[in-house]
């Protein structure tokens, strides 16, 4: 599954992406960067990319389109956690506060609606920016979890961003 926004291409990750993903994970501002040895970033990237793809639970790379190609800025996914579907988003620290997470999350919410999901959960883990993003997207907070109720759009809405 693919989605295109004004600046981003959301696409599945492939084995060839392991090096760029490992490099992004190894950046100093990544929360777990200081706890992993350099070889572990490569292992973690390969493990993330080797997960079986599920059509109804897309896990996509956020690629910012540039004049000459694209650059990995983060990841976004719909994941099953404890019987609920969770929106999971990570953006490189040097690409935060530029709207990439907002753009990608709006596209992923449209994908979720297209898939017939009626609710998404998210856990901002106490990060103020993540909490603000979820509020902007319409999530309602119930303790440590945020919930967004979806109504499938029979007219397509933002789903026109999708390409197979």
C-alpha cells in the first residue's frame, strides 16, 4: 500500500532500505540510540523491514520527496496491540516540527477509514508534541491512551491519496 501527500510518499519498506533506516535510527537524538551498539541498528532495521506485510495493518516508511529523489524522515503504522488498532508514528528528531507527522497521520487515518476501521488508539508516551499532534488530529484522551472514532467516508475523502 502506498499513499502520497503534498510532501511525502508513504510506502512499504524493503530489504534495500535497511541501511537508510539503520542510519536514521542511529542518529543521536533517537531515544534508544545511546543504548544500542552500532551493529544493533542494522539488526533492528532488518528486523523491522522483515516483518510480514499485512494489507489491513500497513507499516510504511515516510519518504520526503525532494527535487532529486526522496529522504527517509520516519515511519508510520497501524498495529494490533492488545486487541486494538494503534496508530504508531516515529519521525527523525531533525525532521520534527515540520508537519511530516501531521501529513503522514492524516493519510494513515484515511487509510484506516478505507479499511473499514471504526476506531484508532494512540499512546503519546507523555511527549507533549505527540499529545498536541493527536489532539490536532481529533483524538480524545482516556488516561494514557488517545482514541479516534472513524466514520468511513463513502465519497472517498482524503483516500484519493492512495495508489496501489
